[in-house]
C-alpha cells in the first residue's frame, strides 16, 4: 500500500510522536497551521469518514476518547479545534482517516 500514514505507523517514515497505543498514533503535523497541530490516526487503514463502519468504528471512538488527553499532553490549555476532511471537495490530502487537533492560541473562526 502506498499510504504515507500507513508507512508512518509501520515505522518506515519517521514522525514526531505525541501519543501511541495499540489502536492509534498521534504526531505533530509537518506543516502546522497553529502553535499546536497534532494529527491523530487509526492504526488500521480507513480511507476517510466514508469508510467508517461497524467493524472499525471502535478506532474512531478510541480516538475521541483520547483527544482530550493528547491535547493536554501537547500543552493545549484553553481549548482546541478538531478537524477532519473527507473527499476531494474537502481537500483531503492523505487518503487515510485522520483528525487534526489545533490549538495553542486563539484560532480564527474561518480556519478549518
């Protein structure tokens, strides 16, 4: 598979890890849009939100259970934004489900 996030999970491409467990990996974005910009991905390949189903939704549930802990560990203390893009019109650049945690300052309303 030629998925950059699958290669990061496999350790073939280095990343700046923020959190990792058996289901998910969180790492700093290489092109941050905020002082804190962490990507959180499931350790199985789910192409986008459209690929979430009964068999893999436990990974998404786990991501959202861990987001507050990841944000706190990353130093976010006064709120954050969670964003995901789904499909071409939304400008999904990597076809592996991922969530952006953005924070570390007051974010503009139109940022997303």
